[in-house]
C-alpha cells in the first residue's frame, strides 16, 4: 500500500514508543532525511510500578471480558481499593 503513495505527499508518523520494527518501516518507506520531534526526553523509561496485562481474546469473548472487568473495577472502587 505504501508503495502506491505519490512521492510528492508528506507522510507523518506518531508514536509514544519507537520499536525497532516501526523504525525499520519508517526507514524503508519514508524520506531518507526525516525530521524527528521529541517532547521531553528520549531517555524516559516506563514506570516500573505499572503492571501491564495483555489478554488475547476472540471477538465473541472480548465483550464478556470487558463487562467482567468493568464490574470488578466497580467493586474495587466501592471497597476503596482504587
């Protein structure tokens, strides 16, 4: 798809993170002399006190899981845990 875009067009990429795969994609398809805008510092790291959980669900299960998650947040909030 990217090869069909005219050379005269401007392409812009936004990312909170810049993983190696995204960097390679940018190098391959974008201007060889990109402008990089960094807000704050490139030396920032993720907060190690934040736990990220990824659940891979099929389409049918995701709405049920979301409903269960909302219920658990409701009860945790009522108990003063969050």
